[in-house]
């Protein structure tokens, strides 16, 4: 099985896409007929997977999830709270 090797440019791209997805969550979402709110973060996740590839895109989203879990990113990005409670809590 081929191992995923990350060089400096891959790490930089992963960091940039984690930041892009975080930034796309800042404007907030809009509800369609009172349903689940739609945010631009979904676009960022799809864009990261398309540009970086499946594995590097997944690593970028794991970096974003880790930043939310340790509390470095808060409410607009995590939608509910910051820290581990936003990762463990069910969506409302």
C-alpha cells in the first residue's frame, strides 16, 4: 500500500484550505423553508476534496476539526459552541 507523503507545499495547501473552510463559515447560513441551514462551508469542503484530492482534503478537514475541538475556532465556524463540546454535541 502506498503511503501518503506530505511535503511543505502539501502542508501549506492543507492549511490554506482549512482556513478557507473556516472563513466560509463566518457569514452564517440561511434556512430554506425552515429546514437545516445551508452555509458556504459545504462548498469549501467539496472544493478542498476536488483541488487537494481525497486524502489531503480529508487531512485539511481533520485539521479544521482539531482546531475547533481545542477551542481555537469558535461559534460562527462551529455553529454551536467551541471546544470539545461542539465536536461531541449533536447538531441542533
